[in-house]
């Protein structure tokens, strides 16, 4: 839990902030080529991931881990420097 909670929280916050700002930053538009003129682009179509897949990959893990942490986890012993462990894991992931 000490490793997965900060990592998933960071992924959730970063991903959804990019989606709010500009979703095209995540996936480049698909180029539709002209079959009669090779190398010429007719149009660009936006590519989107269905919300159910998007949420199950980038929202639900972070939300469920936060709920689990705040509602069901017991306090850790004072001998474990949990802030240092969480910070180290988060920085090493980035």
C-alpha cells in the first residue's frame, strides 16, 4: 500500500489534468491518406478511448486505493517512516 497509493494517486492526478487541458496531447490524431495521391493527407480524425476503459485504467485504481486507505487501513507503526517510503517510491516512479 505504501508504494501503490502515491503512485496511483499521481497517475490519476496527472492523467486527468492533461485530459482537462487538452486531450489531443495524449493521442495524436489519425491521418487519413488519399489513396489516389500517395503521401497526401485527406483529413485528420481524432482518436478517443471509450470512457469506461479510460476510467478503469486511470481513475478507479486511484479512487479505490484512496477509499481503502482512508476507510479500511489500520494505522502504521511509528517506527516505519511512511512519508519517506512514499516519497521515495513516487520520485522513483517519475
